[in-house]
C-alpha cells in the first residue's frame, strides 16, 4: 500500500486564508491526520482478514479436489 503524502503546512495556510484561526486550523489538521491514520490501519486489518479467508478457501478447495481425485481413482 502506498502512503499518502499530505502537506499539513499548506493545508493550515489554506484554512488560515479562508478565515480560520490558527488554533482552529491546527486542530482540524490534527483531526484529519488522526482519521487518516485510523483509516490506513483499518485497511491493513481488512487486508489481513481477506488474506486469511483466501488461504482458508484455497486450502478447502485443494482438499476437496484431493478427495474427488481419490474417489475417481477408487472407482476407476
């Protein structure tokens, strides 16, 4: 996963030019950074869960295939 670059100084300058106070702009940027970090963590967690499910399904299909082949060999 690629990290997203975010220029906090530029964002604060933009908020300040739009009329935000310095403290408000910094608080908003801080909240944005925390939310973004939480989102990236959730994405990593989801990827790990997906990988685990794919491994389970692949193993199950492999096992099923082995059973079917064994049954075909037995009956032929």
